[in-house]
């Protein structure tokens, strides 16, 4: 019998292979990443998708209503598949493994960047170059808009966290003054 970690890997591999076979790996990977962050941040959505008292077709309907106009049919169907299988609680972990696998496929590592505001393509490219210089790896930037970041950025590349937020700088300044 598979343990949870093995099951998460199996789902991540299956979703990865479907997206690659459909020729839309980059698009699906990006859409899934954004969906996982939304799911993590939205208790109500997470509760609806993981509540086994709600019929599977209704949970799939929520996925279709939410993603239909915003994501490719492949992405919508993959999320609906996982939700229908009763694995919605593991979706963020499944998707994170898929994202890492997709980055490895392109010989890159993923940098999860939290910013108070969206970053445009030029800003993301400059940030990717700076992070690549700092880490010595090719970096794919995934931006999460997080209003709790008052200004600046927090970037996580693997186990390395680079915190350039205004809050952290103010705390450092406060410690220096004491």
C-alpha cells in the first residue's frame, strides 16, 4: 500500500506526464501553481473541495466554475481529476512537486517570490537573473502576490530564503539602534 508521500509523487508524475503529452506543460504548470496558492490562501475553497459530504460532481463543478474561464481545459480537468479522487487536501503538495519536476525538466530551479504587487515580465526577468547570480542556478520565478508583504520581496529558492522586505529591513534597523 502506498503512503501519502508516494501517492503525492504518483499524482504529481501523472499530472506532469499528461500536461507534457498535451504539449502544454509550461502553461499548465503555471496555472496549477497559481491555483495551489489560491487554495492555500482560501479556507472556504479548501473546505468545499475537501468536504467529502459534498458530492464529487458538485466539487468538480466548483473547479469548473472557478478555473473554466481562467485556465486551460487541461488544467481544469487535472484539478477536477484530483478533487474527484478525494485528494484535494494534497493538491498544493502535488502541484509543488509537479512544478519542481517541470523546472528540473528545463534544468532550472524554482524561486517562489512573495511581493505586495504583481511583477511585470521585465521585473521578473531581472529578478530571475539576480537570483541566478546569487544561487548559481538557472531560476524560474513564480510570483505570489501577498498583501502582507508591505514592500520589497521575499524569495525562496530551495531551502534558501532571501528576505528583502521593508518589514525585515525595519526590524534590522531597530536591532541596530538598540
